[in-house]
C-alpha cells in the first residue's frame, strides 16, 4: 500500500506540476536599452520577427531598461526597438538556435531629420550566460558541406564534432560510451531502446542542430556522453517545394590499387520537401520524404575457392515533418513526426559468408510528438509535450525470403579459423520496442531591481520503455570445424536441458523500465553584478527496470548537483570566462533488465574422436536466471568463509569539471578554449563468477572447477569500485557563423584511460589473472583531434564548402585464444600495448596504435537561377580529396596468420554529384 501511494504521488506530481522540458527547443532574446549617455530607457517597445516564427513577439523594457522575448523558434530574427522622440533601432541577423539566448545591448539616440533609423547588421557571437561546450549547426550550413554521411545525423556528428570517436551510427563523446548519449528531436528523447543509438532523423528535416558535449546541467543529468537536440523545419507563409538528390558509384572512385575490389556499386537518394501555410499566419506545415537505394556487388575470392557472395541491396524510405498551429498570439500547438522503413538483402558482405549464409534485415521505426506551448505572460512560459517512439526489426537468414517455412530448420556450419560460415546463417532475431514520454514545462523569468534577473526552471519528465526480443537458431545448433576436423557443437535450447528435457524453438524475452526525472535550476544575475551569471541546479531520478517475469532488477533514487558560472569580463558582450561542476548518472534501465532476464541456454561440447560424438568438456551458459545481479562471489551468494556476499547497485556516476574562455577577436569571429575533466565511477560491469581459475589463468582449478559444482557460465552484473575510467581534454575553437565566409574549427587534446568503456558488451574482466591487464588507454583514446568546416560564397552563383578531420591513432589490443572460453578473450599486455616478441616478457612491450588519420573533402555548388529563372542548384562533392588510404583497422586475433595486417582502410578519392530545385 505504501508503494502504491508513492507511485500515485509521483504520477500526480507529473500531471499537475508545471515543469520544463528535458531540453528546450525554443530560444530567447534578451538585453538592455540605453540612451546615448548610458542611462537605461523604460517603456521602449522591442519586437522580434522571423520567417520561421508565425507570430511577431513584442515586449516593453522595464525600469532598468531590460527586456526579454521568450518562446522563439530557431531561425534568424530581426529585432526592432522604437520609442517616441528616439531613432528606431534595427538589429539584423540575430541567430536563435536550440535553447539559445541572444543577448543584445541597444543604444538609442535622439531622432534627427537626417537619420530616423539605426541599423546594425552584425549580431553577437559570444554567449556570455552559459558555460556549456556547444557546437551549433543550421540546416543550410550543413547542406553546403561535403559531408561523408548525408543520410542520418549521427553520421554527421561522428565526423564533424570535436572529440567524437567510434563508428558513424553510434559515436562516443568525451569519454562516454555510445549508449550514454541523449539524442533528442524537439526536446523528445528518441534513443533506440533496442540498441542505444538515436532514431534515424533525416538530414533534410533539420532547421537547427545543437550538440552539447559538456556542461549541459541538471536538465540532461542522465546523459554522461553528449546531448544532441535537433529542431525540425516549420515552413513559412510562402508555399515552397524542393526536390533534391545525389548519386555516387564505384566508377567515380579514383587512385584505386590492387587491394580495392573492382566491383560495381552505387548509392542514390531523392528527397521531396513541401511546406507552406494551410491558413496564413495561423497554420503552417512542413514535410519531407526521402528515398534511398544502394546496391553493391561483391568481390571475388582471389584464390578462386569460395563462391562470390551475392549483391547487397538496401532500400529505404524515410521522412519527417511538423505541423504548427498558432491558436492565439500566445498559444501554439505543434505536431512533429519522423519515420524510417529500411529493407536490406544479402548484408553479409565478405567472402567469409557463403551465398546460403546471407542475411536480410528489415526495420521500421517512427516517432510522433505533440507539443503545446503557451506564453502565459511576458515572464512565464509553459510547455507540455507527449511523444511516443516505436521500433521493430527482423534480422534473419536471407533464405527466409524464398523459403520462409524451412529457413529456421537448416543448420548452420562454421569454420573456426579462418572464419567461414555456410549452408545457412546462424541467427534469427526479431525486436519490438516502444517508448512513451511525457513532459511539462514552466519557465519563470524574474527581472527586478532588487532581486536581479532570474531564469528559473522546474522540470519533470516521465520516460517509459518496453522491449520484446524473439530469437532462434536455424537447425537449433551450430557445428564448428577446425579445418576438416569437427571442433565443437553449439546447441541452443529455450529451457534448461540439465533439469528437464531440452526444448528448441523461439525464445521470447521481455523487459521494461521507467524513469522519473525532476530538476530545478536557475540562471541569475544579481543587482550590481549584471555581467556575472550563476547557474545552480539539482536533478532527482527515480528509476526502475523489470524483466519479463515482472521481477524488479533495478531500483534506485538518486540526486545530482550542478553549478556553473559565466562572466562577461570586458562588459561588452564580447568576452566570457566560464566554468562549472556537474554530475551525471547512468540509469541503466533496459540494459539492466535485458541482462538479468531469461535467455536461451547454450550447450557447447567439443568433438570426441574416440566416440565420434560431441561429448567432451560440455559447458552451459545462459538460460533463465543464469545471469545474476550483485552476487560477485558466485551464484550461491555465499563466499568461501560462508558469509553473504550480495551487494547493491551503486549509481554509475560521472563527475565533470570545466573551465574555459571565449573572445570575439574581430567582429563576427570568436576564439575559445575549454578544459574538461570527467571521472566515471561505479560503471556497469558484467563478471563471470562461476568458474574457478588456476593461478596462471590458463585453465580451471583441477580441484574445484565451478563454484556451484555445475559446468555453467554465470555472469554477474555489478557496479564495482574498480570499474572506472577518466577523460581529460582541452578543446580550442575558432568560429565565424555569418557572412560570406563561415568557419567552425576545433582542436582537441585528450586522454581516455580506465578499464571499461561499455560493461554490457565487455568480453573481458572475467579472469582474475587478466584483470591486471585491463587498465590502460581505452579504444576511444585519440590524443589529437582536429575538426574543420568552412563555407565561402565566392560570388552570387558559386559556393565552396570544405571539411577536414584529423584523428591521431587509437590503441590496438591483441587478443589470444583461451581454451576454457573457446574464444579470443585473453590479453598478454596491458591495454594499448603489444606484448612484443616474447609474450611472457613485460620489458619488451611497446605502445601499439593505429596510424593517424587525415581526411579532407570539398564541395562546389552552383546556383543556376540566372539560366533557369528558378532556384536550381547543382553540386559536386570530392570525398577524401588527399586520396590517403590510411589503415583504420588491423587483425587483432594473435593466432591469425594475418595478425597486425590491415583489415580496413580509408576509401579512395570519390565524387558525389547532386542537385536541388527549389520553387
């Protein structure tokens, strides 16, 4: 009854308590109005308008000459100030991004007959109120860049934001792992619950994009990596139609060598954008549809032994949009949506997979959200949001397309080393997930002579997620060979075959989680200290996760403190010194319940030559409750002294310290430097606890091999004190965001050290002898990172774009085969080092890293309006302009004959051609 009452109060608090969204999708314009003698002017009428915002916003200055305009959609605004007897003031090009504040200082002079209007073209470029490290992009700037990935935003961020490492679909930022990022659309979190990456947001829908890699405060205290928030284009009072597309193929690749497969492939994309008023000045719409087709022929086996894999084919239909209804001048209703449907055939690309072992992958996901925003007064903004996200996918053998009745009955065969799979693919998986998010927002602005200027935010958010996985293995077994000799049989059951007759088929697991997130923050300037902004805050989390049987496997309440400050040192809005302290938590959620829930039981037996059966050294793993939570001494929960060893989760917590400065060195150009230190403590880590290893860690103890007496692999999830990492980085930026030349340049020096980056996917830390080798430089440790984006309007019809990225080499870790685990899980040197010629001699170990990578790209874009009489553009992207073929990956299995040799490298110089017609 007590628990029910607690839940009731929490739900009631969400429903009734006004609160602010996790991340605002609206901005503000604030500032002061003075006369030419520096005296504040009261009662001045200040207005802001933009093509992106339906209603013109108007306020009046207070006794201190201060004004604030709230609830602005991202875009470029014009701000006017008028007062009887004074020259009217017009400030152009005031850029409002995602949750940004533009601060203006307006000086109004006495009206004369010669001049009645003061016009200022340049807006301020330095934010003197925030301490966050933020990179901002608008849709048009991104469109004029030669982006390596023009398909989804995650790929854009992976290649263009300072400090990003990892692959394009799930990048890591500033020491966080890929699941610790928060991907948001209009303030809604759209992370894919099945895999941790963000929902695919189409490139064309974006009006403004903000990427914050530090200092994002209490409102985003659940993101220990980075926060991305994108705002969808909203249309305008003009009807617009836009058709765009691009094409690339292998014949447009140059300077290839003998290692490049001479196979044909191409990638095409076509987009249609429509926008305009349904009711002028009242109801606007924007929508986009994007189709993409990719085909890729496969390379032949150079030895002529294996058949050539079939052609890969991928077709995708994606889109998104927004419907904006200005119900009254102070009340706005918005509906935003996005969707993605992707079908892939023959996705196993290398010659290691036979034609019959190819896979298909079908994905459908969508997001829909409703936003009500009300400006209750000039000092009070209310915002309520309700959204849902759904994701379904099937990853299956390709044969399921042609023979769906029998595709799950054909057994897969696998060659151990070198790896090769034939006869059928070995896995069939289906995923169904959905989320529901509810937010309320109240933001109160107090501008008072005695109390100063305050921006108070109270936030509340409910986020619920559900996930169902279905999986089976065709033929119920996988036979593994070592050459022509049978090696192991991997047999999978939906139950525990050691206590009852084994059953085959589909295993279904369910998990769910919910999080309540409250935060309270203020951003204030005290009387007499109008150039110093202090931003304290606190967040509170109540979270839980349950498995399919309804067992609660995670439950905790925790709070995080936050304090930041920004100081306008020169009192002219051109220089800021900033710093702050933040705590972030990793609430785990579905990752934890997925780990603790039931799974299939895997029985692995070695082949016995004497009996011609798979009966030697059989071991088991998986099954219902084969994973434990908080039992580090083994599944019994009793240690060797007979004492209870059970532990409780500690909250995975990140401590962040920041300090930096930024200066507008010339008009429109800023130079900044930020120092950032993050310490990740009590990270989630899964440890195998049932095996008892011998003193050398090469085999199990002959006197007692398993703690519970049974040959089962049992993994325990913990948050041990030993699971940690630390990030240290300094980032220097140069920015110019307007004018004919626009530049975004950053350099980062950093270190990332520790023993775990993603404990849910860590195949190590299971052997006590190996634990001492886990500490070192982690895979994301790229010591030097340079990112540059630039566009230049050469003349009225020609624009050039340029991108550059440099990453110093990341650590390489050689892995060795362990006969107990039948996998490559052992180190012979600490992280980031090679064991040298003698794997038993630590004195010949040496640092082992990939080579540095440098990629340059350029774009030329021509506007043909003078010829076509309408807005027609053609462009050409030149990718990897330096034609460097730098190694990006090497073979790390130590007993592979190709160990240390290149396994992947940068693609050759390539050309992409595209067009855009706008009506």
